[in-house]
């Protein structure tokens, strides 16, 4: 975030929206092949219901994906803009992605939020009779905010994050992404860094976008284990037998639990800290561990003792027909399991910040995350709008110097899209691959239907 000053946004945003924002793939994404969105977007700048991604080629030359939605699909999508001085403008809608591009370049919003696809164009909602304007479709979205983990992290609080607690976001993505694919059968997921202290997920499958609010609520309930407010001590309670979703999630949590909780947060490092953990353990085991812990050297040894004692208790309960204790599993889940903002996911008309928005406090771009290289993602390496504009200036200066050196060279130079000359390029490529994968799947589905109908 070095060098970013919020006061510079009015000067930087026009350059960002004109030369760096990936308008082309963005329009293709939200157009979903409807009308002319696919072809027009390329010309611009750069499933199943619930049960319990690499593209190739130049997006400027690949054939347009066939239409999958009605022509005015994009025009019925709500966008909201947050302008300078916190002026909030809802129910914006645009006939084509190019119209949105022009408006972004004209108004230069500090933040862009994306809403639902409505029954009518959102910009005309005031002219409709009462009750006629209804949200019909939207991506299933998830919002995970680090502030919801403040009771289980001691390194930071509120809007602050560091490399230690960022592990929680890595765990959340791994747990949820596995469940979305394996348990719910979805295919097209876009994970996005919020620009400050959290992550968002956009599930974009055709069938998922049509899910009702009640079905979305059921999904949130399925994916939620940590329940209770600040006054609730024990927020995870497992029953016997442990559900397969929880068992599979636990395997992913266990891979990072020592790194995050025992080494990073040192949750058993002192009597004050281990008392909070032991409050989650049944009384008989708690008394024994209070005696054992002072004799152990560190959090890792104390955790090993806790696990061994709980496992022994569980074995004895099976022979005595007592309910088994899953205390060690409940502790791991309480500290590391994803914490969702359920309201964001349940409501069709709930808005969520758009990918490639600029965070007005940090200046960082809300960039897509490559799940295949999740461990390499560093939120502190994400470019700011200041650094991108500086990189673009440096690239332009280098071009001018080369032009002076090659003034007599008649060979025309191929223009490179501006974002490719900056550190935004790899993040845009992640986004392009996501869009290309959706388009490829759409073409495959249409070919399959054509084959079934014998219509060639």
C-alpha cells in the first residue's frame, strides 16, 4: 500500500477506468452470452442442484460463445456506484457492456457493486407499478470478512490483517471450494480478494443463478458450522456420527491448524490463552489438562496431549455407550472453519462489490484469486491504483525512448493492452481464463443439445 493516498483517487480513477479496467472480459462475464455481449466484449479493451479450471488463446480472436440467455439479460442487471463524498447511486442499468464502460469512464465511481438481474431494467423501476419489479436471478455469492474471526486471532483485529491471520482466508477458500464442487456440483467459481480484509466468491453456473432465496438459505445453513455471537463460548457442536461434509472439511483444516493456531497464534502458549481453549472441553478432561499443560513445553506439545486425552475418552465412551466427545475437532473448527456473512448469500437483491473495484481506503484492486496457486497469493502484493498508474507511466516513458531510438524503422508496432504492461496483468489473465472456461462449457452444452436433437 506504499505510496497510496486516498486524496489522489479523483486524479487516478479516470486513468484506471480508461486504460486499465478489463472492460472486455468483464462484459463477457456478466453478459453470459446473451445478445451481442460476447462478440462486443471481445472488441473492447482489455449443473446440478445441491447434494449434501485453464483456457488458451487470445480473447480478442476467439469466436464468440453462443447465446445462453435472453438478449436483454445484461440490460436488466443492477449496478450501483459509490461516488465521491459517499454519494450512493443504486439501480443503474445499461443496454450493453459498452454503455457501462462509457459510464464508468464518465463518472469514475469510487466503488462498483453488482446486484441481481431483475424482471425489468433497474433504471426504469420507478415507472413500474408496485410489485412488478422483482429480482429474478443472481450469482450465488459468499462474503468472508476477517473481522468475523476477531475472537480467534490475537495478531490483528478489526480491519487489520497480517500474513499469520491471512491463513484463515486460505483455509476458507479451500473448504468452501471443495464443498461447492464435490458436494453441490457447481463448476464456475470466481474467488476475489476484497482489496482489504476478506474474500468473495461468485458462483456463476446457469442453474445456480436461478436458485431461489430459500434454496440459497439452505446452502448457507449447510456450509455454516460456527454459530453464536460474542457471548457464546462454544460455537461448534458436533453430533455422532460426524457428517461427511464436516469430516472432509476437517481434513483441510487440520493441514493448516498447527501453522495457524499453534505456531501463529500460540493458542496454548500461556495459562490465560489455554484457559479459553479448555473452556471448549468437557469438564472431566478439562481438569486433567489443567494439570498436564504446565508440564508441557509449548502449544504443539499441549495440543498433542489434548488430542490424545480426547481420543482415549472417545474410545472408552464407545464401550460404555456414552456420547463421544469430539472436543479436538470442535476446537479446530471453531478456530479455523469459514465464517460466512449469511445475509449476503441468501438474498437475491443483496449487492456485492465488483471484481476490479478499487478499495478507497487501501487503494488495492479487488483482484481474482487463482485457486490453483492459492498458497502463492499474497494480499500485500496486490497492486494499488497508485502503483499501477506509476507502472503505466514508466512503460509509456520506455516506449517513447524506444521510439526515438527507432525513428527510421518503418515496421508498425502492435499495440499492447495497457493492463498487460502492469502488475495487474496476471490477475486479469486469471479472470479471462474463468470467462473462457464458462464460454467453452456453454458451447459444449449447446453442442450436446444439438446432438441429442439431431440438429446439425
